[in-house]
């Protein structure tokens, strides 16, 4: 095989040159779909309204942190006033440096057309550098309106970084592992947020009833959690109109209570805004420093949601909401609690509820519980989005994704993940029963996600923003200077509950990495075993078989070339359908692909072959809705393509027409030469597909002489082909999918055999089939079995 490839690349007129002529990229087809992207602009009134609505979606988790922060900072009680002031100073400047300066004013700008989160950063990097581990992208994909990228000067720092990242496969794998670590710990966050938020909120029952057992509080919390997860299939759209007013009321409540407590108890607590007290606190609390830092870390839990839940709001709206409402109210809430604790040092366990005036206690308790539910809902929804993004990029087994809202594309529900989250969340709540251990686990998950975001921002700033290296180093140093001590503090609490998010993250990481590894190997197998298009065309219009009436959709991972499944099929069966369409469904590192740009259709070979290729492109936010008829969409695109092709037939520029005719003649001669040489071989060449200028639907600069006769001829040809296609459609449509079995080679090690033959086989068994995802009728499905050895 190697020698054959060498001959092909050196001999002009060989099979390789023929494939170059037959299998060229779909540049013209893709460029026809490109539309001008118009950036949305918002009026001042609309911007304020969006800022208000963002409170209910983005800030619920961060806003409920005052429920449990001081208890986790001082689990063994408070010794003196200076400790409280020092801890408050740490909270103030942590909130200022991480949520305000890092996320609101820096990280939010790194969004992918309004999409945030770890995978959004990864998609940006995949567009600006060839770091994707699945090399299924082509130049035609860059024609999408949602596909944006930068160009670099040869000797610029960004160009050097790009070349360094693309230099070795291990660097791409390291980047993917970093992304998966952040993703998996974010999933752990989705388990711990409902547990600690709801348990902390329901703990207020015991303040008015001190003799009540802890088990009663846990039972109430578990009941609320079961109800919360059971309602997920309705989606947040039906109750979402309550979220923003409720969370806004919550922030007004905690801010007002904080201001009242500062005035009533101890206004000297305001000196905590002097950062000197941080140094005094850390020097004095040497023995308990890591415990205290782990508690302070909880004051910024939910910060990652600022970025992950960005999808429905412009950056400016979130910045306005945070700076005008969230940030000042949180500062007042923590300062007020500190003033209360200085006077009532023995109430640090229930400092939030005990600091509330008795006259508004029960209304505050109800609002706190509802706010905790809203915070949990936002985190659960973000977890669904994370899983969907991982699924689209080939890093998670195929699961059912349900679209729950007619208004918002991002509101989805994943039943399988929902019940897994519920079981794990209830297990954490009932197993730990207190905020301390859950808080230790929660802090570990949050700080790991933040560190991953920090490291991913470095190449983003260099490649996407083209920032000066001094700014990049400054951002990295300031972020790590704050986050790394918190990371050490949380790691020191691994044996006190911090192991929970690590265990969850490791489990999901193994699942995601194994799935991605086998997916990449399967794609590489398809690439190296694909059949040369020249070989298919050499079989003639009948493909060397009986052409039976009907349309056959052959699904493949390849955007060009003939898949091994097709050659396997025609080798074992004596017939193939009159019309064959190779369908490639692939996901791109963009948030969405506009519907009008989703399908790229073209013809393969001469018209009497009746062979086509359709590349269907999706973004990581796009989903296949339950009512979508994928078969009908494919048939419609096929008929539209044939119609447009006939309309433009004969309107090519005369010079282009001559060139294309020469190409076809050379290709035919080369085909005859290769057939005489017996070169019907498998080809592992480049990702290309057949095209010629006169087959492309492109308006001409000047019409040909005799244009009217050509138009009449093409019109008659179109009517004949349309009639032929409709008769084939009436005869029946068959979807041909590969029912692949992946096995490790016999010489593989024991770990690889366990991973591939058992773990991956189990994941494939429990995941959804492609036929279900695309709503392929069972009676129209034909599975072709084959085995891949990796």
C-alpha cells in the first residue's frame, strides 16, 4: 500500500491525480450559502431589561452564598473581633478580584458569539489553531457566518504560539484533557450546588425550632430536591418569568438586612475594606488558615455561572446587573453578617438567619428557599448544556436531548443525566447532612473549574485577542495569586468531603476520554479504509451492480470519499439503489450553524450516475428536535439542488467552461489508463470530493453564445431528472448505517482491551443510536455490520 501511494504521488496522470480532479473541496457550494453576519445592537431600555432578567438565570448561585460562608470559615467558633474583620476583608477582595475584575471585565469577553463555558473556549481555540483531535474540518467550513477566526503575521507571537500548539499531537491531547477536567468538575458542581443551597436554606427551620432534629431538615431538603429534579422535563421557560423578580427581591433583602445590621450592631466593621486586615488575619490564624481559606472560597461559588450561562444575555447586560445590583448587595450582606457575628459570636453557625429581624423572618425564609431552588435550577441547566457541548464534540456517549422551549434554543433537558444528578445529589445531602463537608467538596469543584478557565484564557488572549505578552502574564499571575492558595486549601480538605467532586470528576473523565479516544480511532479507520472515488466511477453508471428503484442514504463520518461501509455493502450484495446519497453529519467548533447554511449538497460524477453527497453541519448548541423529519429535509435539499443546478446550467463563463471540459477529458483519460493498469485499489488520500466548474451553481460573468438552446436543454434534463427522483422516492427510501463493533487488537495491552472491549462496548450498548437521534423510521433502516480493530 505504501509503495502504491508513492507511485501515485509521483506519476502524473495516475490515480492520485484523478482523485485530485474528481475529489475537490466543496468551496463553491459552501460559499453560496454564506450570509453577512450583523451584530445585534440593543437599546438602553432593552439592555436594562435584559440586565434585570439576567439576575434570575446567572446570579442565583452566587447570590445564595451568604447562607453558608461564615459557618464554613469558622466551623469551630469565633475567638475575637479581629478574626471576623480579617475574614470579611478576604471576602471583599476575593469578590473584587475574581468575579468582578477577572470574570465580568475579562473572561466574559472571551465568549463564542455569546456562548460561554469551557467548551466555548475550546471551540474558539479549535477555530484559530488546528488543535482538534478529530480532523474532520475543511476549508469550506470557514465560509460559515458563525465561523470567525484571526489571521497572523508570520513572525508574530500569536503565529509562534499557533505553530507550537499544532506542532505535536500530545499538545492537542493535553489541551483536550485540560478541557475535560474543567468540564467534569463543572458537572460535579451541578451535583453539589443543589445539595448545599437547598440544605442551607431549609436549615433555617431549626433557628425557630432549636429542638428539631437534623434528620427533619435533611428530609425536607431531599423532598425539595426530588421535586426540583422531577420538574425538569417541563423546562425553565414555563416558570422562568418568576426567576428574575424573585432573585432581585432576594438581593434587595440581603442588602437591606446587611445595611440594617451594620447600623444596629457594629459600624466599625467597615474597616475591613482596608486590605491590611487580610495580612493580620492570615498571620494570626496560621493553624486554621486552610480551613478559613476554604470557607472564603465559597463566597465566589457560582462565579463560573457568569460565563457558562451567558448564552441568552449580552455581556454588557451581565456587567450592568453585577456592578449595580449583585456586587453591592453581596458586600452589604457579608458586612452586615460580620457586624452581627462580632456582637453574637456564638451564633456563627446560623449567622444569616439569626441576623434577620424577627418581623420578616418567615418571609425571608421562604424567599431564601425559593432563591436556593433558582440557584440549583441554573446549575442543573448549565450541566445539561455542558453535556450537550461534550456530546457535539465527540466527548460523550449519545444521549437523548429534549428541547423544552419554543423561544430559547439553549433550554434543554437530558433525562438520563437528570436522574443521575438527582441520585448523586440526594446521596450527598443525606450522606453528609451538614454544610461543612458539602462546602469542602463544593469549594474543590469550583476552584478547579476556575483554574482551568485561567489556563485556557492564556492561548485565547494570545491567539484570539492578540494581546501583548505583558498583559497575558499579568492576568495569569494575578489570577493564580488568588486561586492557587484557595486550591491548596481545598485539596487539604479532600478527606473531609473534598473527595466527592474528585470522584465524580474522575468517573466522568474516564467515560468522556474513553468515548473520545475510540471515536477518534474509528474516524481514523474510516479515513484510511475509504475507497477511491475514481474506483467507484470506474465501475460505470451501474456501479457494476444492479440499480434497483429507490433512494439510498449512506451515512458516513467522512465529508469526502467513499466510506468503507459502502464498499462492504456492495461487495456482499448484488444491488444498489438507483439514487445514492452519501450523508455526512458532523459537528463544527461553532455555537450554531444557521439552517440555511446547514446542508451542503453536490453531485458526484456524471449525471447518469445519480450519486450525490450531502454534508450536514451542526454547531455544539444545535439540537435535533423531536418533530424534525431528517429524511424529509434531505429529500427537499436534494430536489432543490437539482433544480438550482438545472437553472444555472449553461451560464458558466466560457473560459471556465473550457477549462472544466479539459479537466473532465484529462480525468477520463486518466481513468482509462488506471483501469488498464488494474488500479482498482483502496485509497487513503486527501479529504476531497468530485466537482467541476460547469456543475457548480455560480452566476457567470458573461453568457455563452447559444445560451437559449442550452437553457432549453437543461430545462428538459431537469424535468427528466426530477421525474426520475420522484419515482425513486415513491419506490422507497432506505437509510444505510454502519453497525460497527470496535475491538482492541490481539496484541493490545490488558488496559486497552478492558477499555475498548468492555467499557466502550458497554457505553455503546447503553447510548442512543444515530437512527433514533435523526428519527429514521425503523422500517427504512438497514444496518451494515462491520468490525473495527484499533
